[in-house]
C-alpha cells in the first residue's frame, strides 16, 4: 500500500458516526464520504438512539443515490440463543445492501460469509487486530477491511500498511477506551453490563482511591490527530474514522468539517490547522491527545487529577429542589444547550437539554457568566455535581429526515455473454430472461471483463423503481464491446425491466439464506465427550502446584519449562516482537511442547509455521467463543477444544455446550484481567472505588502492559459436560474472597 504513487493514491475515506438519521445527514452535509450506524441491538453503542430497519434502509438509499456509503455495526459478542435474531437482522441488511458490516464475533462473521456472501465484512476494532500476522488471518477469514486496534503506534501502523492484504481503517478523533479493544471485562464484572455487548457503564471514568491518594486513574484523554492526517494519506490508509455515535449532529458536523479541511489540502499550513482546531473546539470533548499513536502520548494519556467527564466545565450544583437545580455558570448558557451533571465520584451522570431556566426570578433564554440560575429538570441530581456543557442547539433536520427516500426493490442479476447473444436473468423475480442479439468481435488488446459488465449494469437513473443487487457475470470467450454499445445494452435492459417487472413479482433471496442457515443450525450436535477429560491449570514461575497429578500444566510461552504440557501465547504482540515470538514457538516445539493455547486470532498465522500434525490447538481467554457458530469457525482453523467465553452465565454456557461442534472448557477459577492497556497508569497496587470494591493494578515488565484485576477471585461451580480450566497465574488455591462473575446473575 505504501508503494502507491502520489498521483494514483486515493484520498482516505472520511467516516463519521451516526447515532440517528439527523447525524447521518449532518455528516454527509459536512463532507463525510461514509457513515457507520447500528440497529437497536447487537452493536457496540446500544446506549445511543440507533436505527430501526426502515430508518436505516432509507439512509442507505439516500447515501446510494448521493454517492455516499453506509457501514452497519453488528459488532458485539452474541449469545447462543440470540443467533436466530441476529440472522434475521442479517437477512434484512442483506436486502438493503449497505457497503459493509462491522463485526466482532467470529460466529457472526461465519454466518455472513457462508449465508450472506454479498455483504462485505469489516473487522471492528473490537476484534483487536494489531499486527501483520492478524491481517493475514483477517484476509483468510473473508474480511475486506480491518479497523485497527486503537493501541498501536503510527510506526507500527506503517509496518503493517506496507504489505497489508486488506484495507485499513483507523480512528482519528473522539473518545478513547483505556483497555485493549474486545478484552475489557471491567464494566461486566461490576454487574453484567458488558462493553463487549454495547452496554459499558464506563467504570474507567470513575474516581478511585489508593494509598497514594485518589484520582481518575483509568480515564484517558480524547483522541485528536489533525497533525497525522498527511501521514495517514501517505501510508495509504483506506478510511479515517471519527468516534462518537453517542453524540449529536453538532458534534458530527464540526468534527467532519475539521478533518475534511485537512484531507482535501495537499499541503496544509498552520492557518488551516487553526481553522480545523476552531471547528473542533465546538465539539465539547475532553482534553485532546495523540492517543496511543506515539509512545510519549501513551505515557501522558491519563491525567489522574482531571475528571473523566467530557465537555466544557460550567460550574457546580449549589441547590437541589424537586423540579431542578441551581448553579452559577462561569460561561454563557443558552436555552436548548445540552449539559451533563457529573457526580463527584466520577460515575456517569444524567445528560439533559435545557428547555427551561430561571434567573432573577423570571424565565430567560440566556444566562450570563457568574449569574446564579435555576435549571428545571426531572432527573435525579447528586449534590456537588459538576455541570458540563456538552452541546449546543442544533437543527434536528426533522423535515429532511421525514422525506428520506423509500428503499428500492433489489434485482439480483445473472448475466451470460457469448459471441452472438447476451442473456440477463433476474434470479429473484418471476419474469422471463431478457436477451439481445450480439455480433462480438475477438478482442485485439483488452478482453471484455466481468468488472466492466458489472459496472455498466449497476449504473441506473435515480428515478428507476429498482436497483441492481448482486451481479454474476460469465463471458464465454475473449471479446470486445465498445463503451457506446455497452451503454445501449444497459439502457435497453433497464427499460425492459420498467415494463416487465413489478414489485409483486420480486421475492427475497435472503429467504433462501435463512432457510439454509436454520437447516444447518438444526443439524448441529455436540461431539461425544472424550473418555479422558483433562483439567488444565495455568501456572506462574514459583507459584502453587496444580493439585492433581494428571492435570495439564500450562505456562506462558515466556516461562515454559520441563514440566510444561502446554504453552499460552500472548494475546497482544506488537509488530516488532513477532520475530521473537516465532522463535519461542519453534523452541517450544523442539522441546516437546505439543499443546498451544490460542488467545488471539493472529496466532493462527504463527502456529501453522510449526509444520507438524502433532500439535493441538486450544482456544482460551481473551479469544471469545460465545456461540456455536464461533466454535465452528475456530474448528475450521484447527482448534480442537474451545474455552467458553468467560462472561457467559450458566444458562448460556449450557446452550453453547448443547450446540458446540468442539469440546468446551470452562474458566472455573482465577483472576482474569478486567482491563489491559499500553497506557501508563499513574498508580500501582490496590485501588478501591466509591463502593469499596477493591482492585489490583499490576505492570507486566515482560509485555509492557498494565493489567487491572479484581481482589475477588472468579470461582464458579463445575458445568456438566465440560473440561475445567484453573488459572493460578494471578491467584492462589482456596482464596476466601471469591465471586461468580455473571455465572448466576446473568450477562446483559
């Protein structure tokens, strides 16, 4: 990708967040090339408004007719019993034909690839791809674009982009998560509200207490990369992504406009950067940073003495009454501005739009600085809350949203071209095949290609009642058709369509896909349980012994020894460390290790280099296996035993076991990291939150990562029909302070 000449290199796509239709239109108006949006369920921002199927179909149709793109987020982990609903959603998406589906769950990925192959698959940042080995696996999985892990540096990105087999998308602006994407259990541990399922309660933004004092130890600054835009263009990055599906149209408009300025400029100067920063100042976020893109920024990303709230601080609540609250703003406040009330403990407070306010005894539309005022609202307000301005009055575009176009009926075409004839069959309509006579000449230089035919027949007028969907082309021989003749054929075909095809004659091809899925799903059966079901115990150097003599002893690949039966591979391996990891794998194999615990997809690219039929691959946290489709995908890549996802409750584990094509292992005991980060955390040892919940912060000097653990040890009962995994790397046997995580209370 980096070898593209300046003349031929395309500008990166500018990709904007859209939590609703108004945000989508605001993004397109401001210069976004594309938006990403989600339905009401199964996306990583379920807390926002999101779209109904009909609303999203209308936005997709609007984008298509205006040369814009829409990507749909289906990027959460899916429970076994949710699979039928997910497939129904995919069938609806298949009909509207967005430009791509973002996924996290490899089970969803498998369903799309096998049953809805016309939908392009994009890997969400939640999949955690962060090195070139992962990109190679992504391509093999059928992924066309990868949204890179946000905790990589620009230098690592440069190495990956040089020979990437897939398109690369990177975040350029917005809020950052402290933890590695797709691995965070922090919110889930505190009540089942999983960030991996779009329900994060943002515990990283809260205040914590330690022996060194208190602070916001896990709250990152926001990302702003205006200065990196020229470098991203040079690297050939396909898309630049703005975070913010929880935000409103004013944020979308200003952030898109700022990055559009930089993208369209060949040589941006300081004046242009100043204009862009001025636009971004109206987005009311946290303090800006370069995120994890430089080592310096990663070290300075967390300012523990700065509250985790976003917005412009206006003041503190001084009065609370049943119908509202009083405070004295330090800046002007207008009717219809949006504010957030942030409790002192850092927990998420209510956000409101100011619809009525009082000053000097009367209702007003504006409050000047340092004037005491009263804001009417029906929210519960915590004493001492800070008041942040998070947005201004905006045009909600109600009229334009109400007239978004109806989606057109899709016609899937099968085109066959021979020397004397062209035939176009509409595979999802009860009509005859359109034919036309041809007199083709053999090609002298450039043969007629399938791509040319697809491109020609895709072009239709805006007024057409139908639109082309999937187009399959067969050209029997090497021929040439002049562009003018091809245009006439296209016009003749679509004129015939307008006369012969009516909506009642068109049927859904997705119905066939649904039927095939349900047939295959019903046939899924678990394999017979092996006679010997070993338990595995993960050990640290000098730690407690396994307990049972027959237990398999698993150690980190950095620590394996003569007693090791199995090695655990690191879930995160920066690009520059891949060669050393490959050497360790070879060394382990040469020393008799035959069991390898796969914790991330990139490792599938490394283990196949071992060139032996004797190795056994076992999946393990944090590589998620939430449902039987994910297990099927793991099995297709050589995994012979899967660990059920650690967040799952008993009911869903049981449902997974009943459909799994592989033996299932359960993480029964240990301290899984709740959060893992490359950021410098300004505290170590024990910390507590306002509710006295205790945690441990530990820096791993070998990996350079910092991990957060609960003081409580995860301990759950044995689950029938499974194998057991005990993790003693960060725990000891028989600790008294235990918790069952979501096992009994349930995963949201």
